[in-house]
C-alpha cells in the first residue's frame, strides 16, 4: 500500500519577505506518516513549511504555497492507493506578489486575495475505484454536522477526521471520524501520535483491506 499524506500549512507570499499563513505545525500529518509506516505502508509526504524532521524512509516533497502543493499532489496521486489530506491549505492567496519588499507608507494598504484550488476536491474528482481518500475538517463547533457532511461530499472522501480549531499547533488532538454515510463513528482524544495510530488502524479495518490488490 502506497499512500500520499499532505501536511503542514502553506505560505501565500505578498512580497519577497511577507506571507499569509496559519497556525498549523504539521504535527498531525507527520504523526500520520509515522503511523502509516508502522502499518507497513510506503509513504509519500507532501509537506508545507514546518520545523519537523520527516520520518526516515518517507518520500518527502517540500512545497511552500497552495499552488505548489496542488501541482505536486496532482503529479503524484496516480501512483498511490490512498490519500490523507491533513494539510491546512490556505484558502486564499494575494492576487499579486510584489517583487522585492512593499515599502511603508502612510496610506492604507489594500490586498486583494483570490481563491486557491481545493486540492482534496480535485483528488476526489480524479479518484479511481481502487483508491481511498480521508480528509480533515477544521470545524469551530460540532453542533452542526452539515458543513462537514458537505465537505465529505464535495471532496468525495471515504472518511473525514473532524477536529476543533484549538488543536492547531498543539501536541494533543481530538478527532471525530465521520464515515461515508455522514455519521460520526469514532472519537479519539490524546497525543497526536496516538490519535494518528487510531486513524490508521481505522483505515486498515474499513478502507484499506477491501482496496488492497
Ligand atoms: N483542503 C485542500 N485544499 C484547500 C482547502 C482544504 O485540500 N484549498 C483540504 C484540507 O487538507 C482538509 C480538507 O480539505 O483535508 C478540509 O479543509 P478545511 O480547511 O476544514 O475546509 P475547507 O474546504 O477549506 O472549508 P472551510 O474553510 O469553509 O471550512
């Protein structure tokens, strides 16, 4: 089984020294890479900028921006049986990247942002019958499951790991697993390394077996 895992944040540059990003540290994606290796899988890790050591033996592809992550994933996705989208991809990027440095001025600075492509949704569109996809969803509340259900469908995922925004950049996490039916099936709370092992265990039981050639 060869799997592709996306991890970390992306950076969207305004000029040569400034960028828009988010609080993702990449810990969840890297923990999943370790857990996937422990399950005996070959891991292709597409990572945004993080300060983590990649697990030994993974095929690491470093990217900076969402567009780079998109292009890299599209080049690699045909060669894998499973995809886990753990990256916190920036939804928008500045329309223009200034060359050099934007100089300080007394006037307000207006930045126009344009949408980035939805990487996982495109993976979902290209999905083959022998592939599975597990997405992540950062949700402020679990009171309304409509938003994660919509994500599950739009991105054609077999399962969605729903977590609260408070877990970004933390060593622990809380994950609710929604399966294809749109129902919550499991809840895990603890260090990201442990939760990653639980998620991979669930995939082995529920997705990977039937898809393994
Ligand atoms: N994702 C992606 N490409 C994007 C945005 C998100 O591949 N441009 C993936 C993430 O890696 C994650 C899933 O889609 O697996 C859901 O990400 P999330 O930020 O929770 O949702 P969004 O689709 O961005 O929707 P919203 O920001 O409205 O909650």
